C-alpha cells in the first residue's frame, strides 16, 4: 500500500508542480522549509521524551495554543515540537511557540520522507489538530508503536464523510490506526463510527476554539488601530471579516443600501479578506467602485487621520482581524454568503459583537447554536442589509445580541481540558486536577 501511495503522490506532485511553481514565483509561497518537507525534522537528542503536535494552517495552529500551554504545564518533563504545512501556519507557530518550542514543516507523505522525519524526531506521541491524517505517516508511527491522537477532530456529515465513505474498508483501516480521536460534536463522532472506526477510540471532547478565543470587551492595540484609520468614537463601524471571492461586491452594495437617504451617516465599512493574496484584488474592486479607499498597510500605528469619512477600509495586514472586530459596532463573518464553508465567527462573538453570517457554514457546526444565542444567520445579501440596518438603528438591541453570544461562548469552554485528559490517559498519566498542577504517573496494580 505504501508503494502504491508513493506512486499516486508522485503523479500528483508532477501534475501540480506548475501551479506550485507559479505560486512560489508570483506569491512567494512554499519557499521556506523545503528540507523539512522532505524529512529534515528537528533531531531529538538525549532521553527527554517528545510530543509532536501538528496543525495544518493558521486556524489549526491558533487552536493548538491552549493545548500546548496545558501540556507544557501538566507534562513539563516532555519536550514539545510543533509542525505545520502552510506559510500562514508557520508564521503563527513562530509567533505563538518559538523559541520556547521548536517549530518546523510537516513532511510530505512519501514513505521514505516520513520514515526519515520520524527517525530524526523520535516522538513518544503525535497529536494531530482536527485530523490531518496521512496514511504513510500513520503506518510509520504504528510500526514504531508511537501513539497518534486526534484532538478537536471534525468530519462533516455533508462534506468529509461522503468522501471517506467512498474509500470503503480503507477508511476504517486508516482511522483505526489512530490511538484516540477527540471530536467536537456527537454528529462528528457518529461519522467516524459509521466508517468503521472502533467506538472506544472515539470520544466527544468539544470544540477547543471556544477555549482559545479571548472573551473581552477591549483588546491591546485596538486604540492605535482606530487612530491610524481615523475611526472616531461616534463612528458605527461595520466589519466584514474573513471574506471570500464574490462577497466583497455584495458588501459594497449592502453598504450603499445602508447609506441610502442618509439614514446611517456615521456608518463605516471595513473589509478584511480571508486570504492575503486577495488583498490587491479587493483593493482594485473598492477603487473601481468609485469609493475612496484606505489600506491598513499604508496607515501603520502612529499614523493619524486615515482619510475621508466615506472611505472603505481594507484590512490588508495579517493578525489584526480581532482588533478590527473589537472596534466594530456590528460584524459580518465572510465565506458564508458564498458556498465556502464560512470563516470563524466565534472570535467576534467572544468580543460581545452582534455577529451575522450567511447560510454556508459547513466548516463551523457551532454556527447553528450561535444563531440561537445572539448571532444572526442571513440567507442573502438583502437579509444581511436588513439585519445590519436593524442593529445600526437599535444599538441597545444589538448590544444585547452581542452579550448573549458572548455568554454562549463562555458556556462552551472546557474542551482543551478534556483533550489533555485524553492525551494523559494515552501516556499513562493521571491528569492534573488543579490549575498549574502536574499530571502524575499511573500507579498500576501489581497484584
């Protein structure tokens, strides 16, 4: 099976290489960490045990932050190393974990490559965030009796499950190579079971995103952002965060509708696209609409004024979306009016902001519960315009909606603790029962 997979991977690499080369040249992608992609993972020296944690990209790496923190606290005798697959993930991993923990690139799933990576790193346990499961890597771990655990796992009944179901018994063979699978919801757990995963491997631990978001009313740096962009206390800022192709035009039309007749003279619009490579494209779209444009990248901290009040703000920097949300009077979370699965709406809700999103949120099952606890699901851009109009017209009701969503986020926390308890069990440790305490060895009955 490993040889067959290597052949398939090689063919795919050959077919996709022109696209990768284009992105490497045009957007500067994939240039960093090439040796690590081919198995040059950090070498383990000495006898200190190692836990290897992996998150594919930005969202998964951010989600690992609470797990890394808790594992470092409960298992201080372990060295933690963190891998990721993308440039955005690497940037976040370096910011969050280095230099305290080693950060590197996830290896390609060729047999020789993963064997080399595992032989160098020699992990005692591998933790996969959300389930980035690769068959050759799992096989190599199984042969070395290295347990592999999934935390914050998910499998959409409408998207992921149908694809794995086509694999037939191969899906069960793949997932049963895992030692334990912590999933976000019972619906996800049922998908794993229906594919033939052993029931005792699957447990519902909740969604860790609720633990990683900052529940707050103010964030560091938001005042500097406001001054740089000329956002005053009297402005009613609408922030469209994590937007996808096709949505920015809808949002410009929605904003024009809100301004019709001078009904909301203090309303302003900030658009923050999900993908950095789209910043230039969205800037051209805004400029082509005839509206003034303010780019955050051109108005750094320390700048003042920000430009005309009717200008559209483009958030074209990385890592500042939460600060934009903190300044918002109301929020729209993108990639949801178009069928892209949605962007993360929990961050805005955690900040107590009235938050709307569209019908396409299959990547975020918690959207349904949020829609029943303060947030608003809209079916179209027309409904979005109506909802924003209501929130801008009745700010007290908007504030209540935001507080309801924030309280819901608080009530959903605790998944990190449950996942770390699962990891401790795999390592034969008794999880700590108090904050700051250390997990202890299991005392086995010798009788």
